[in-house]
C-alpha cells in the first residue's frame, strides 16, 4: 500500500515537472513568434534592440511565470475532474502574467512591436490553459467511445432535484467510466423547469409524477 501511494505521488510530480517544462518552452517560443511575425518571419530583419530585450527578459519571465502558476495551483490540479471554475482561474492567471510581462519589458527593457504582446498573450493563454484541459476532454471522448460489447447494459436512473447536487450527479453518471448507469430523467417540484433539460437530461415533472415517470423512463 505504501509503495502504491509513493508511485501516485511521483506520478503527479512528474506531470507537474512536465507541465513546467512545457509552460517555459511555450512562453519562450510564442513570444518570440510574435516578434518573428512582425518581421515577416525573417530573422535577419529583426532589430538587434528587440532581440536583446527579448533575450534579457524572457528567462526571467519564464521563472516568474512558473512560480506564479505554482502559487495559483496550476501544477497541482486533478485534470480529469477540471471544471469551469478551474478554467477561469487558470485563464485569469495566464492573463495576469501576460500583463505583467508587457508592463515590465516595456518599462525596463524597451517597447516591443505590438504583435509581440498580442501573439504572446493569446498563444500563452490558449496553449498553457488548453493543455490542462486536453486530458479532461480526452477522457470524456474515450468514455463515449467504449465499445458496447465491453460493458454490460447500463441501468436507467432517475435523479431527484435540479440543484447543484443533482447537476453534479447527472454529469458524473454521464462521464464516469466506473458507473454503469444512465440518467434518464430528473424530478423537480419547480414547474418552471418542467420540459427543460439539465446536462442533456429532461426534467420530467414534480414528485407527484415519480411513479409514472419511473415506468416511462
């Protein structure tokens, strides 16, 4: 048991180390891409002043970004369960880092071409945040592609309540590869929700219709 626990700890640390290297490489490359793009992808045309400012500041920015991302828990998430609030937090962290980058390099090292700021900021946001949710999307797709012959027929279940807990249960039943149950309908006493859908599951009616909807679904 202790050995298994150690392996799990090592696994997430290896993933965190890989993400750090990825972030550092992505940051360095895409800010340079913004500079390169400004001069039509001709390295010889890039001003020596711009190259000097980039070369001086980007190593510092890489270290600062990784430290900031660590503080914002971007290397300690469980990506399989990443949700919208994590997406917002990671995107905000990336944007804050990019703004700091723009201010510091402009004030202390010199003004860079406009494309340098925009391309670097946008690509950092897309790639740094996107890689963290790619596994989440991958697992969802793989669960849906599991051959029917490999699993026993799923059981239809009814969920009572359309609150936060009900939505979480519906989502987990649909996405989990460990639970062989399918949410077929939801019961809620609020008439305004009847006939509508939550996580793709119909809200069939109130508690008075539990028996009838159990037979129907």
